[in-house]
C-alpha cells in the first residue's frame, strides 16, 4: 500500500470505475427530463433465492465504505466489477497505511463516529485483533465453502489473497551471482561492501503495521532474524512505510536491494520492468494474506455482506488474480496469480501464515513495545 492523497484516490476511482448513478436524469423526445433508475442487482448464480433479501436491503442502504491497505488503483477493477453487479450501491474507498487504518477504525468506533463498513488489510495480526476485540461482524457467507479451511476464522475474518514475501533487487546494479537466495545470503551480501551503505530498504516496523507483522513472523521462524536486523542497521537501511516506495527506491537505483517486500505488488511490477528483479527466498518464503472483516457496527451491513461474498467468490477472485494482479486464495481459480500456482513454485520453502488467535500475541502493549525496542537496539537506533 502507498500513501495516497484524497485527490489521487478520487481521480483513480473516477477514471477506473463505471460510475452508474442510482438515479440518472436524461432528456426525453420532447425535451423534458425523464428520471431513469439503475437496474437492480440480481442474485448471483447458485445462491439461494432468499439472498435477494440481502441484495434489496443493501440497495436500500445505497452505500458501502471500505478502508483498505490495498492501493485504490489496484482495487479499482474489483470495485468496478462489484458495481456492475450492484449499480445502486455507491462505493467509498480509502486506501490507508495499515497502522493508520487500524487505529483510525478503533478510534472512530469507540467515539461512535462514522467509520468503515469493511476493513481489508494486509496486517493480518491487526485484523485478528479486531476479531478478538469484538469489533467485527460474524457472517455465514455462502462462499466460505470455496475457501481453504485456514482462511476463515469464526466467520468474522476471511483471507482473500495468498501472497509471497520477497527480496527485490536492481538487475542492472547487482550481478546475477550476487543475488541473495536466502536470508543468510542477504546478510552476507550487504555486509560485504560499502556500496550497500544507505542502499538497502525495508519496512519501518515502528510505523508500518504490515512491516511489524512480517518482522514478528521472521523472528518466530528463524534465529537469524536479529543478526539480519543488525546487518540492516549497520548499512543504514532506508526504512519505508509501503511496498510501493521500496519498489520505487530499488527500481530507480537509490537502493540496490529490498527486504521483506510484499510480493503481490513487487512481482507484478518486476514482470514489466527491465530493472527490477525479485527472489522467493529458498530458506523459507512467508506467504501472507489480505484479510477481510466487516465492522460489527457497520452503517451498511448488507452492502458489507455483498462485498464479502463478491471478494470471496470465484468471479471476484478471478478479477483479483487477472486484473488486480494479486494472488487468489481459492483453489478453483486458474492461472499464475493463484495459491495453487504459488504452492507448486515454492515447494518445501512455503511458510503460509494462517488466521487465528496466535497472531495477536505480539500486539499486546508490552510485547509490542519490547519487540520494537529490541529491533531498534539490533539496528543501533534509538526511538522512532
């Protein structure tokens, strides 16, 4: 996710979405205004006819508010397709940093202010914490049978993608034999030469919820993590808030390599770039998901249900893979950008992260503080 101004978000949506107004004024043959209405949404094929009650209630609500860490331009094809199914529902979409998304939603909910109906975030631990804290709505989606069992927690949190966490590098500035294949390789590479001073990038885990989450997963997976954190600090690592910024730094040559980069964005960018390369680490490749939850106090709960069902459906997952260029979690979606394809590629190095209460431990206030302080100490830094 990259930081986005309100103007950029509005422009992205205005250019990308087929905005069909709920009521449109047109001229009749005699010049009088005639009011025509957008067509009603239909019950998706295979759904029970009783689902029409949810569709009609959602159309009466007329609006859906989404807070997301997925860039607006990436999500635009999904929103466009959703609105083609339900043209009477207007979508307000805000892309936010994971930490901002999480704390803003909690604050707005506790204050009784207007807030999101849907939260879609790559910070899996924060989404799990919202479920544990009773901030979310339970929903028995007709699409949940199409998900892997690990991708649904309590009918309140749903995994929607299956994305590898990768290294990235500048193909023009690194020789093929230098490209690190494991974390030990990465640490040796950046420790070997002054040319990497200030030329390595990764997440600022004190400010990025996703960065913090991935760091805790690394710490649990490998005792080498803290030595790598020290190596990053010794090379004055460039700390960023978003994958998009890390990709820009490496592609432009301002950084030579990037660590713990969300693959959904990086791989799509690398496939169209002569300068950007990526590595699926051979020691282990973390596989994360963008987790979807609905607010327990949603102002538009039926519209939220339609969005959950759409994003989990084979249709929505196909758009997600083919047009949003993210990795679909459903096994019945075909193509390169799918969980099935990624599993075949990774083999024994695959380390998937499942949704559940085990994700929450590091978000305990003391655990969170202690981990950040240990990370800062390892990198030779003090304070944020």
